[in-house]
């Protein structure tokens, strides 16, 4: 297997062997946590999910995460069957049951539910939606935060919403998995993906930003997930008078940038040290990426203290 560095590299924690997983109202030890083979998520990738950090006793940016979860469910005509307040209670109860306080990453998964037979039609669903919450002690790798990752452009693109709407955090991640495999085959840590028009869109598991002429640029967002951390960085730039542009740009433009970084709920702001063989400076003097890392970490502490 290729030894790739990635934005989801984490510090191993033995406590994860004893976590309790929430499944439809009950808690199960990790080794006993299971879902039916007739579940829509397993059979079809039919559902939505969110990854959320739990820091200093609080789920960070919980409002935007749950709004995206419920919006995504609405886009696939799936009624989660609970209110945002009820889902919030489930998340906090999961942390309480596990006696967790900080340094935790939680994934909540909502599938359409159990099928009467393996078939895609939602009308063949015979149960309420399945809700799973997996909490783990997870801290991003300090090495990745400091030294960054290597990106390669991949042949897999982000398609039109008429094919699959990538603004939805769907359980069906086949497009992203294809891009991830292509990136690893090409020696990269993540794949830089283009949109149907040939412009840079996003990465297979994070959002892409570049720094050029003291300005920060990212895609229009038309062909990628509505990233919570992505939006936080856009807001941080605006608040701190750092020029930020959401616009179309090509790989040729990327090759001319001074710095680049990717964002995600787990890794936060992660620098990029190389793109398609073009080396970039990483967190050097007057680095805008280093500044954004600082601003974002301050925002995290502020969010957890409110």
C-alpha cells in the first residue's frame, strides 16, 4: 500500500477500543455495533451524514452542521423523523455515555432505513430512518498540520447536479472514492478535482484554496459540498480584510500560486506543499496560510467557550 499523508491522519488513541456507538436509541460497544444488511445505507448509500468536532464540552459549529444534514435529507425526500433539537440531544447523550470531554470527532449517519428487499425505490423502505453516531478520540496529526499534503490533479471530475448533487453530504461517496484512488495511484495524498467546465472545484475529501498576489481564492462552490469550515475561512478573510474571491480558475492559475491549503471539519486548515510537481512554500515568513490557521484556531476556542 502507498504510504500517503492525508488530511484525516490522526493520533492513535487506545480509548477508541472501548467507545459506545449510538444506534437507533441504544448504545453498543464498538465490537458489537452493527446495522442490518437490508439497511438503505449499506445497500445503496442512501442517506446523509455529518462529521462534527467535540471540543471542550461543546460540538463545534453544530448549527451549520445540522442545518446541512437536514437540508441534505430534504433534497433526497427523506424525513429524518426527529427535530434538530432531538438530534442535538442524541449527540450530547453520546458524548455523555462515553464520558468524553474534548479531542473528539463524531460522525452522525442517517440512512433512509430498512428495505423489504434490495431495491432502490424509497417506497420499499419498511422502517424509520436509521440513525448512527460514532464518537472517537481523534486529534489531527501534528506533522500534517505543520508540513502539509501533496495534491495531484485527477481525471475524476465533479459532475453536474443533474448527475449527482455534490452540495449534498450523501452517503454515496463513489465519486470521491474514485478520485481518492486516482490520487493515490498518481502519488498524491488527495486529488484536486475539476468541474464539468474544466475549472478547479474541490478535493476528494476537503475544500481547496490558493493564495496568489496576497489574495485568497477558492472555487464558486457550485460543484462541491457546502463546507462548514470552508465558509468559516471565507468569513474569517472578510472579517480580517484579507482579499477573498470565490471564482472560476484553472490548473494553470493554480500552478502560479504562492501558497495553497485545504479545509475540513477534522483537519481545519491544512497547508499544501506540492501540486502536480509544483512546490509551494509552507508556513514561511508572512504566510497567509499560517495566519489563517491562527485565526481559525482562535475561532474554535471562541466557539467552544460560548
